[in-house]
C-alpha cells in the first residue's frame, strides 16, 4: 500500500466512473494545452521545447479536473473551463520544474522521466518554468476564456493569490525552513494549506468564478478543496515514506533525509492514514447539497487516498 484504504462509504461504481472521467480529462486538457502552448521555433526554440517536455511529462491533471467538475455544477461551457484548467496546469508545471532544481529539492526524476534540468540544463529549466508561469496568466486573461473582463480579472487575481507569497510560494518557503526548526502540527497544516491547498482551492473556485456563482457556492467549494488538498498532501507524504520509486514516479524517502516537516512524521503512518480518511469524508460531505451532480467530485477524495489506484 502506498496510501490508505478507500473509505467504505464510497461506491466502487462511482470510483470506476471517476477513473473514466479522469482519463477523458487528461485527453481533453492535453489537447487544449497542445493547441495553446507555443511551438518551438526561432532562436529560443530550446526553452519552448523544455516547456512542452515538462507539461507533457504525464500527470493526472487533477487541478484542471477540479475546475472542469466545479464549472459543470453551474453549466459553464466546457471550452471555457478547459482553458482555465490548462492555464492552472501550466502554472502547476512551472512549480514542479522549480521544485526539482538543485537549489530546491534536487530531484532527478519527475513522473518517471528525467526532470527538466536533467533533460536540458539548469538555466533552461529555470526559464521554462518562468515562461509557463507567465503563460498561465495570459491564458486566463484572454477573451476566449470568458467574455466578461471582470470575470477574467477575477481569475487572474485569484490565481496570483493562490500561487504567490501568501499561497504556494509562501508554503514552499516554510517547507525550505523546516530543516532549521521544528514545526507544530498547526504550522505544518498551514504550510500544506499554502503549498498544496491554495492551488486546489483556486482550481475549485475557478469553476464558480466562471459561472459568476454565489458567495455561498464559492465558500463551499473552497472548504471542499481545503480538505481535499490536505488529504492529497498526506497521501503524497505517505508515498515518500512507504512507497517505491516505480510507483511514485520520483525518488522516495527524501523528505526524511532532508528533515522536511510532514504530518506523517508527526502523526506516524497509521494516524496519518486515518486523518487522510477523515478529511476525505469531510470533503465529500461538504458537496452533498449538489446531489448527484457532484458525484465525481465526491468520489475524488477517496480515489486519491491510495495514489497507486
């Protein structure tokens, strides 16, 4: 086992339906990314090659899936949600490229392939990450994403907040400093909420922003995403502790060697698994007001409990 056992309250048929939808999402998002990403040409072709190498290295496209699934709750045209999801995935990929750099996690593998700085070189990887970051905002700001400029501005502002110093980057900074101090449980939860959860929250809320939905809907989706994001991070940390490299697609055991703060190190494996299961149930229950329309979203927390599923 590389995660926790799926909760008994989740119907196996729902999990199977979700797997099929995720497979379709991967195809749809990859097609959209292929259409909107620049193609290598000219003197700077190498950086575009690195961008595309990293983007198409694999992955389940969970963040775009969240945007597509939440947008579907409000009947948002799928093409709009796909563009937003593709922009989010571009930003997520930038974060992975930079996380893998020698000055950060110093990883050689990502999704079972050489990391961008190993496949190309460190300077090209930095530039490719920077290019994907800026590209993500140009996608959200484009008129094809939504006819309303105010909606597009809200999307750009939301992504900037989720990815910035009070979001993903702030969480990464806390993570880096973990080797120098001991964090409390609440501080580790804050770190994970920023490092992983902030982008999950925006991915969910983006569907409601596209729909110009109510504040109540947005709060509900953010609450779902917070629980989902923390459960996701705990399972990711469990993989690092008890997984194997072939299943993880990257080196394992590095968190412990680098002295990183995780809830697994604080709780122990069994308690961490139990907490991830509790969070999965909380997340699913949050979406009960949407009924069967939220079936895929409600099944997702249980699917990620075992990341080898």
